C-alpha cells in the first residue's frame, strides 16, 4: 500500500512566503515595456523633429505645424502597425490551435504521447504522466488547452490580445509622448519655447527611465540618466543637422 502523502503546511513557511490575495500580472513587465516604448517613440521622434526644424531657423508657426504633423502621422502609423501586428498574431495563433485540434481527432495516440512527454519533462513519473494525459484526452478541451500552452506556447484565452485595444493604446501613448516637445511652442515663442521644449522632454525621459528602473531592477539613477543621455544626443544631432541644412539652403 503506497505511503500517504503528508499534508501540506503553508503556515510552517516563513511569513514572506504567504500567498498574496492577488498575484501581480505576469505580463506587467511586457505591458510596461510596450507603454514606455510607445511614449518614448513619440517623445524622442518629435523632439528630434522639432529640434531639427528649430535648428533650421524656421518660423514659429512652421515648428508648431511640423510638430503636430509629426504627432498625428506618427500616432497613426504606430496604431496601424500595432493593429496589423496583433491581428496577424491572432490569426496565426488561431490557425495553429485549429491544426492542433485536428491532430487531436486524427492522431489521439500520438497526441497522448506528446502530453506524456510534456509531463515527464516537468518531473512527473511515467505512470503519473500517462494518467494525467489520459484524463486530459478524455476531457478533450483540457488536452487542447494544455497542448496549445505547452507545445505551441499560445494562451487560447487571449491569442495575443485585442487589436483595437492595442491600436488605441499605441495611438494614445505615442500622442502623449509626442505632445511634450510641441506643447511649449503653443504658449511660448523664440528661445524660451526652444529651451522649455528641451527641458520638458528631458524631464519626461528622466521620469520614464525612473519608472522603468522599478521593474527592471536597474539602479534608478542609471536608468533615468541613460534615457536622458540618449534623448540629449538625439536632439543635439538633429538640431545640428537642421542648423547645417538651414545655413546651406539659406
């Protein structure tokens, strides 16, 4: 007679091992990365655009018009690209799941063995893996769900997310980032607007770097200053290029 498995005692573990009421979102890091990337794309690309036009000594109205055009065109491009990317990913995932479902009907023995291999690779004994695999095959949907997740790496409940949500989020984040370097030119003029645009953009980059550090584990100062350094170099490069072109074409 097999020995009974001793009961689990979570209370015997240290206090920090207590299960939280709600686990953090496993995709939080990915979502943060996408959010920071979208906002930074808008911020840095429009900062460079505004600095380049300002370096060419164009009129104040031209700088505002160019910055707003960059905001709208960039946001639309990001939204369209995100919509197409997520839609294509969903269609590909659906096709692969449908193929897996077909194989479950046509080749049940082969699929059962694949389930057994998955569970033995995770540490189950051959007997235990076979028992679980057969239970899942009897359930049908359980086998498809497991094979989709473990063999295909696809979550059948999400299929890569909602393309409209992804497009709207990309549009909004890019627009918010792109508005930062343009906003000062809506209220100020001349050198004051240029300085305010640069400073507000660098502060936004400093903030995004600090937020990113909270999730990446990097030192806050390192992450924030890295963002600022990249933004400063990009702005200086385009301002210098705009100045050279303005002088050359003038």
